[in-house]
């Protein structure tokens, strides 16, 4: 099975990480999640944030604390195949990262997130 999303690139820009994501609109996950109107599940949006952090730092992370996840609009894959994730990442303890993130496509903001990720040694 193909991946639901692909991280196309990650770069640092003015002390932030900027990642570009492409969604596979034909992925089977969309057959069961609102099949009449495909929507990218919120949990996958959180997974994308974790994947960007893990790939950039070349370590595995897991969500330790979700402070805020404000879903402002639905990600409709047919309309928004290309997403941008903007992350502000600060190391707060030895293995903990405080993260603020925004998922968007052009002017459309879908998710505003803040939380803590911890390095996963399993």
C-alpha cells in the first residue's frame, strides 16, 4: 500500500522548519473516511507533524503532550493535494521538543497545533 502522504522537502527558514507535503488522493484511507467527501483525518495531520520532526532530526519521536489542536478547516485532498507545514521547534529538556505548528495550503489554514514530542527509543 502506498503512503497517504509524502514529505517532499524540509528546510530551515528564519528559525522555523518549513515542510512541503503531497497527499495521495487515491489512497484507500479516503474510501472509508467520509467516502462521499474525502477528508484528511485529523490524526494523520498530527502524524505528519511528527514525521517532519523525526525526519529532520533523524530520530524517532512520539507525541507526549498535546496542548492545543485547533482544526480550522477540513483538508479536502481533491482540492488540497499540496500542504505546507510551518514548525517552530524548541528543545526544552534532554529529549523533549516543544512544537508549534500550522498546516496550510496557500491562504487556507487547516490546523494550529502546540504540544511536546519526546524521543522514542522503542
